[in-house]
C-alpha cells in the first residue's frame, strides 16, 4: 500500500523529543506516588514576615507608607509556601503529623511538639528587615538543636548566616547596596551534585546496583544532575564551618549543603524542592510530571527517611 499521507500531517503525528539532553524520548513515564514513609511528625516553619513586631527599625523606616501592603503580601506568600511543604509531608507519609509555626516560635514549638524533623520555608525580604531579636533567638536554636532540619531557599540563607556565613547578591554585592533589579534565578535550572555519596541522593549513583531504575531521572543517573525550581536573588557565600557542599551551579555555587557534626543533621537547599506536588497538580496532564520538579520530591522523601534514622 502506498504511503499517501500528506507530509504536513505526517510531521504532526511523528513523536517529538522531550526538552532534555539525556532523556530524548517521545513519551513520559506515568508515575504513581507511593507513600514509602510510615510516619513522621514535621514542624513546618514560616520564615516570612507577618506583623509589625516581626520588623526591624530599618524596615519600619524604609517601608513607611507601604508597610501594611508588604506585610499582607508576605502573609499571602507564606501561606502558599507552607502549604507546599505540608503537601509533601501529607503525600509522602502514611501517618503524618504537622504543625506550622513562625520563625520566632520555633524553639518553643520544637520542645512542645517534639518533631522528627523541621522543614523551613523560603523568604521574601532581606534579613536586615527582620526583628534582630527574632534572628538572634533563631541563631541560638539552630546552632544547638539536634532535631534534623531542612532549610529551603531563604531558610538556606538564614541558616548559613546563623552559622557565620555572609550573604551577597548573585553578582557579589552587599544586599543593602542593591535592593531592586537584582540578578535572579527564576526558572527551572540544572544543578550539579558534587558528592553523590551523600545519602540524600540514595540511588542516584550510576554504579549503584541497588538503585531503583524508576526513581531518578536519566540525567541524574548519567551525569549527577538535578532539575529544580530556582527563585532567589541572594546567595550564601562559601560554606559555614561544619557544613559541606553537596550540590552546585554556575551562577550560585552554594546550591546545597549539609552539616553532620555535634549530633546535628542539617540539610539546606537554595532551590525550591517543595514545589514538586504543586507543579504535579497544576500540570494539564499528570503524565508530564516526570518532566517537572520531580527531583525535589525525591530529595524531600530521602530527607524524611534520614531524619527518622537520625532520631
């Protein structure tokens, strides 16, 4: 039988490659999300600003006339951020318990709630706009707590700062010298794993015979790469004492670090690994989920497993 299909129609029907250098296949794997963590109590920390008491004198001065609108926006974003974290816990844990508290309350909540893990949200404002008493209170907590901690984006920066690191813009300026029009990372980007032996990347090493073939993406297995959502204009310069780099990128070098000393287990990530289920739900078809921020969900799950072992 002769092939009489018009070229234009045939071209439309031909499978199209996916936009990745490693996985150029004309299909997406369907991936049901299995709850593999039996139980976990997770304290979720809202690191954004809420009320005037959360502000520094500098913020009150510079935000004069716009203070209430800025705080309203911070509260709106904090709800979205903490909800994304909670979704990860609820969809990954069979018997989850969560409590959400503000940054200024984390020490007291950790004592009363006794969580297995603490997960801290991102931020919007520079830390010199924060009440310095809240920052000092947090510094004393984070430098001594034995509860496993995962710090996300702004929390990554706050934890780094609490351990003595300096924060800069992505073009290496003091944050106060460039409040607006900053260089930003605001899209999906690849980051490079620098220590594939770290247990948070369990199964990602290409020579690991025990790995589950359908867990990590091809680009992770083949070249130690993660695809994650970035949304930040500041960075942690270098690595605080006691922390080790485990992932990097060309624009922001400190993408992921860990502290495993003095009985502490603290992971921090510059990217937004918590967006995994948000993106999964928003996709027009869930068959596309493997091509979105799936890597973040795996990291989140692995952190919870490590937190339970640490306890």
